[in-house]
């Protein structure tokens, strides 16, 4: 087993969340009043929005960590789990233990998937609690979690023999 680290910047996540809520509000919610538009678009520069987004973002981080528990190295610093909006620790840190045959170049794809999961999950929670139809479903978020887990499993063994449903593997097929 080898250890690889993925770092996600909370500032970049917040910026992406703000941009997506603003673009959605701008593109599809034009018939809403000004007050409703403000509720639909997050602004993490405002204390109230920052606290809410931080809680939703941390919730999604905790949720994916539960799914990744078999891959996470347990000696992760406790500051990773902080819930404070103005945390002095600007990153989520995932130290992952992966199989030796894991292709290291896959880490960038996994980092992108983790980033996307946290953003989409946070937006799902934001819209759901604001009374606006979310762009994702809980099922689509679970599928994204599954995709991350599948990617972490490493390469399949291409030399593995297929299952033998009709007899022992050492007999020639023409006997059956």
C-alpha cells in the first residue's frame, strides 16, 4: 500500500460555489424578486452566507470521509475537521492509502471528483433548504461518491481467471 495526498482549497471551493449559485440565479431565476434572488445566490463574503456554506461544505466533506474511511490514513491532523468559517486552515486534506498498483496519475482525476462532489453536494443542500429545486439529486451525489470509490480501488487484475460456473477450471470446455 502507498499513501497519496489530495488537498482541496476551501477558498477555491467557496468561490466555485458562489459562481455557480450566481450563474444559476442569473440564468434561470430571473422571474424571482430581488429578495429571492439574494437567497438563491450565495456570497461567502457575507458572514451569514459564509456560515451556512461552511456548514454545508463541511457536511459534504464529512459524508465523503465516511465513504472513504477504508482508504483514509487515520493520522490526519485534527485541524482538518474544523467547522469555523474563518478557519486558519484553508484546505481539506485527504491522505489516502491506495493499492501499490494504483496509477498515481489518477489522483488528479480523483481530486477533481472530490472537488466536484463537495461543490455539487453543498449546492444541493443550499438549494434544498432555500426552497429552490436543486440541480442534483441525492442519488446523483451517491453515484459520484461511488465513482470516487471505484477509482481508488486501483487497476483490476487483467490476468485474473473468470469464474467457472460449470465445472472445475482445469477441464477442457469441450467435455461439457
